[in-house]
């Protein structure tokens, strides 16, 4: 193979300059003069692993540096030709944006929900932009940890001059989804911004005017203050996203090691921003009753994203008796119901694996009275209800119409704003969304309600864990189980009786209190019962009562059967005991 000539060279380039100002102008400018000259940047010419000639710009102007870079290129080409080169080397020069795009496709291929994929990529981009990571070699665990620490200390602000600021200039969006995609947040977050006062027009079928993204960005900039710093739980979500991304880099042979393997989650129990609670059974009944008849100011039934009051009441009832999450409930169809059951099994509701959090199908048993209520609700309040009920319980009395069994029980996008939906129904029932202790009752609190009700009913913890579909019983007991102090105190009534001689309750209590407080017992309270009160006590109790809690604690030696009825205190000046 012939040797290459001029492995390092400065190529000739053509520029167009203005004759008057001698400044560079674009090609085609009127009166511009064409000028051919040598480039200041040094280029390299070498053969790759396939023997093909490659010409690349080294990006330097110093010949000594260029020789070193050329030697590295030649060594890497020889390693690739011999098969000993690392596969990750070709990914080091790729921008992080390309790695994130590949990671997003990986998450989508795993059948993760679109909301989870979008939120994970948004968190990664937030950290990478905050730490100014651009290439794979820029990833650094310490800088990411420092950025998270600052984010927990004060709110990260959207400073001017960032790529987001430049992209916002003159840009508009007509829908919530376009705004969410631009700012890398969820649609629910955009709707919450609008409720909080963001300059976002309410999107309806008749109103689809464009929204100024620059105005939205400035509103966010003014809104993010030190009071809105992220909590420890949010910081832990960022840590998990970074570690998962680093583990994927290793599995995809894009990196030799996980650059974020050393990041650890924080203990978030001392910084809970959104603590949930449960409500009493009476309040829950009031919520269901108020939701069924709730109306708007004009007297029409209150409808939330296509769900009327009866539909929402049944939704809350099923959520509080199954523990299903909002996304799982939104996926339920008529053929997910088994309302009839059989002789050996309860009625049940099935959630497909792609909608559950652990990606495992869930077959949740339900109470027979709940199954009857669902059947009556389908029959009375849903379109094509008779055919749906027939398809659900397996009856062939009424043949179901094609695809009727695949109809959603609660269709629509209500699950994106489930907390806001429940908040409105709580207000109509006169129940506070947030109590005096700052705890909230949102839609996910219905899952807490289900598990706490099981615990209050005396269900075995392992059974509650199975019904809650938790891998750890600690999660079931510590996070999702809420018991009132009165309920814990009433559990003492279930304990067995004390192994103590039975005496008159009044006399026993008076004598016991007087004995422990070292007060003289009234003679009228113990007359005629002194011998009976201590006649059957064991030897240790007799000694305890006879000693008067004084002898041994002061160091006196007391022989069994002989005691000093009036012991003297010790002589602390002489250090000896007096008789």
C-alpha cells in the first residue's frame, strides 16, 4: 500500500470579501471579491481500518498538537483493524442529544407508558442542561450531585441566554400537547400552569388561538422562587433516571462504566411535600352521595371530561375497594369484569400487564355487593349497558354487539387530572382536600383508603400486601396504612386478661394507686379486705409489698423473715449505714 503524502496539511479555501471593508460576506453578494487562501486549521489525511483514505479537520492550528492527534487517529484505526478496539470509542464524540434519542427509543421498546418516557427524558435533559453536559465524556457524577444539591437548596431558574430562551423567541403553540412537548413536561402540568395564572389560552373546539411560548417561559421564570425548590423525593427521581441512563450506556456498549453509579438516593421521610391521608367511612359515604347529585351553577349535572356524577361516584367506589391506580382504572373495559364469579372464587376485575406498574397482569377479587353495584350501574347509567353486562358475566341472553365488550368503563382523559376531579367533588361534599396537618386526600389516596380499611378490619398484613400488589410488606405497612390513634388504643381491648387475682375493682384501684404513689391507703377503703388482697400473691409480690420499696435500694441487707419496720437513712457524711 503506497504511503500517503502530506498527512498534515492546510487545505485551500475560497472566501468572498467586500472590497471596501475587507470583511467576509456570503457567496453571491453583489460586488464581492473571490479570494483563495490557505486555511488556518490543520487537516489530517490517514487510512482507516478498511484501507480507505480519510481526510478530517483536527481543529487546531499548532503543528505539534496536530501530529499528536494524527498519531491517535492512526493508532485507533490500527486497533479497529486488529479487533482490539473498544466499541464505545465511536460513541464518545456523539452529542448527548443523540444518546438521549436512542435511550428514548429503548424505553419505548420496553413498552413503558408515554408519560413515563416523556418524564424520564425531561429529567435527564434538565440535569444535562444544568450541568452543561454536551458530549458523553462530559458526564460527571460529582457535577450532577452538586447540581441536585443546589436544586434542593433553591429553585433552578430559567436564565436568559439558554437554548430554551432562544427557541422561545417568536414561537407559538396552539394546543396543550404542543406546549408540553416544547417544555418537556406533561399535559397535566400545562393545565396546572393555566390554573395558576400562566398566559395560556383555554383550548376548546372553538378557541384554538396560538399561545406565546416566550410569555409562558417568562411566567415560569418569575414563578420559580426559592420557595419552590425541589424536595428530596423529586431529587431521588432524578437520581434514578440518571443511574438508569448510565446503566443503559453500559449495556448498549456505549460506555465502559456507569458514570452515575455512585449517586445515592436520600432519605425523604423528613421532607414530605405531599403527604396523603384517609377519611372516615362516614365522610366517604358523604363523598359518594354528593358526587352522584352534584350540579353546576346553572343547574345542569356536573360533568368532568365526559364523566357524570354517577360515573365518578362508581369510579371512586371501585378505586377505594380495589386499590387500582388512576391509569389502571382508565384502562378497564367491559371484558375486564368477571361479575358472576363461581362457587370457588369471588367476582374479580382484571388489569392487563401493560397498564400495571410492575408490568404484571392483576386479577383483583372484589366483594359480591360491589359486583352487584357495578352490574346495576352498567345496566342503568351506561349506553349499551344491557349488552355490556351480558358480555361481562358471560350470559348469552342478549347477544353483545360487535366490539361492545371492548368499550372503556370510564373513557376519556380524566386520569390526567384525576386529583383535580376529586378535589371538586370533595368541595361539593364539604370535605377538606387538605387537613390541618397539611395532609391531602387526592385520587391516589383512595389506594391508601383501601389498604388502611383492610388493616382496620383486622386483615392479616400478608393478605393486605397481596391485595395491594406490593413486593415489600414494609411499603404496605409504613406508607399506605394509616390508623387513627383511637383505633390503635381500642386494640388493647382485644388483649387477654391480666394474670392477677380478681378483687373488687374499686378497692383494687384505690389500693394500687396509693401503693405506687407511696401514700397512706384510707382505712375505710381497705377495711375487711387487707388479708384477702394479698393472701394469694406470689412470694416476690409479698416481698415487694412488705419492703415498702426502701430497703434494697438503699443498700440495707434484709434477711427473709426479718426486716426492719422503720429503716434509718444512710449517714452520707460518714459514708456508713446507721442502724
